C-alpha cells in the first residue's frame, strides 16, 4: 500500500471510531479529521466511504439531535442554533423545526421550563427583576417572544407560579 491509501484507511478508521460513540454530522467529522491533520483528499474519501456505508447520514443525525433537544425542552430558535453549530442545516432541519415551532408542544415545553425556573426565582422579591430574569432565561432557551409574552401574562395577572405568594 502507498501512503495515500494508508492515509485514507486511517481517516476512515478514525471517522468510524467517532461515529461508533454517537452520530456526528458530516461537518463534525470533517472538522475532527482536519484537527488530526488528515489530507483533504483522505478526508473526502473517508466521508464518502462512511456515507456509502450509511454510517454517516446528516438527515438521521438531524432527526436524533432534534428529538434530544426537544426532550431537553429547548425552544425552536435554540434548536436551530444548536443544529447549525453542528453543521446541520437544510430542508430536513427546517421541516423538523416547522413541526415544532409555535405548536402546543413548544408551548408546553416553555410552560414546564417557566414553572421550574420560577421556583428558583422564589427568593427574588422584586417582581420586575423576577420578570426580567425569567424573560432572559426563556429567550436564551430559544422560545419566541410570543410564547414568552403569553407566559409572562401569568405574572401580570398576579399568578407568578410561586406557592404562597400574593401578587404585588
């Protein structure tokens, strides 16, 4: 075997090791192989071989990662951001997000996060500070302003989600 063949075989072996631990996107595999100083030709050959063997499949990875982020109760915008960081973009991602964004599922996730976080904010006595902190937290989790606004209406109506607390 020549050096080029050895390099391709080593790149394939490295990619398979990465993929054995968890699904990776094409972009992640390319980045990891570059970090290990494989040649561009070896990287291209390794990625092509992993795709041919169906070890590497961005659509499958996008679906799995999307489901994981939904289970972690992130909003649609945060899911889009996290997927983009992994190089997962395109029609599959947009279709997945369309099935989630603004739906009762996303609203329920926001409500769960809201209720859990309100318990943590229980020591904050200033209502405006509590609301501002909650807004920032929910926005950072990727929920839309509309969803956050609906949840914040609970605070405006005196129901701040805290047991035993009277409205101001």
